[in-house]
C-alpha cells in the first residue's frame, strides 16, 4: 500500500537527454537539447509524473482512503494519475468535466486502471464543487481522499520538477517548456540559478493570469512567458503546426503532441530564427509528454 517505489519501478528515470540536429536550426550556432520526459512512461507522461510526485509524498504521509482528482476527458493528468494508482494499488476517484464517453480510449484506460470516474456538469466543475456528488454517491467518503488539484498544480506540483534539472548533466543557458497552468515552469524557475533563463510557451489564448500564478509559486524572476503560439486556443491546431511537427519528427525521430509540445517547439523555432538566443548558447527544450492523447503522426 501507498508505495511510491512501485511506481518508480515502471518509470524510465532519469529521462534521456539528447542533442537535436534539425537542419533548419543548424545555421544559428546554438546547441539544442531535448529532455525526453515523454519517455518516462507511455501514460504517466512527462511533467505529469514530475507534478504528481510531491502530491504522492503528501498522500503517503497522511492517512487517506485514496486519491481524488479532476480532469477533462482528454486530460493527460487524469491518465497519469490512473496509471499511478494502478501501480500503487490504491483507490482513486476521477472527477471528469462534462460527460463520460466510454468510447474515449483515455477514459477506458483510466477505468481499466481501477479509477472510479464520476462525471460533473461543467458549471459545478468550474468551481470544483463536488457537493452535488456527495448526495448521489453517498457511499463515498469524499472528505477522506487526498485531493490533487486539476493538472497536478500547486506547491506540491513543483517539488518533482527539481529532478528535471538535477538530471541534466551539464550547464545550460535556457530552458524552454510548454505552459498550461505554469506549475512546471514555476518549478523549474524556482530551482535554477539566476543566470539560467526559463521560457514558457503558453498554449492558451489570452491567459493573463499565467504570470501572476507563476509569481505566486516562486519569488525568482528569471523567466518569461511567451504568448501568441496557441494556434487558435487550447487543443486547437492549424495545418502549419501539423506540417512543422511532421517535418521535425521525420528528421529527428522525436514525436510531438499538438496540444503542448508541438506549439513549444514551433515557438522555439520562431524565436531562434529571430536570433533570440545568442550564438554559442545552450538551450534545453523540455518534452513534457502528452503523446497518448494527442500525438502528431
Ligand atoms: C499538462 C501539460 C503541460 C502543462 O504543464 P503546466 O505545469 O500546467 O504548465 C505541458 N505539456 C504537457 C504534455 C502536459 O500534459
């Protein structure tokens, strides 16, 4: 019971780091690496492992019946937590936004892991108000579950991000990550020495709370959030993005997902071509995963 080691046993850690030679990037004289957190586990992908870790520590220190968390039907977080609780053999409740479509492979996978999925209408979901569920599911003692917030955020979510940096065996000048809530970026910024710049590529349209959220998690200042690479909004994409990801994949063998990592890599490509990165600098791009739900093939 409550054994984090049973999860660690199935993960590839440290995740690999590789130098990327994409032909279009060569003229800029920048050394570019991909930190392959997508290879940690097919379902517990990328930053969802890093963000779950601190929560799992808290869970195992307490006396909880299980884990309760939230997600949309295609949430990488829900998927990761489902795979985690299967390895730990602990009960879990997944509160799903809107309806539950049993034909959705992510939903099927989570249920097969033993996660108890409960739909919550969008209005109550927005406020994470599960009080309406307490009457319907009176057999469940919701209060006794350890709650991981949507996406695995918060201070606990930052704890595991430290290992991303510890695992990189050389010094570098920039780290780039896709940003949803910004928890991962905050975790990186918080651990990095001040001379390293952290760049977050927002995948959301007009998300002006992102920076203040990151500032609420860390007092460090050496980060920047880049907007304008959302391609229409969360989980939206254009043929330009897909073509870019396919060309990138064909040259580098690194698959990208259209919700996060393709947008991050595309934004990096544009910044590089605008000479954002000084010649001779070293840049680490963080592959945060997401391939089960949204791989571009
Ligand atoms: C959840 C997720 C992110 C966003 O992480 P935040 O910590 O919320 O910013 C980025 N990439 C992938 C693949 C994700 O699943």
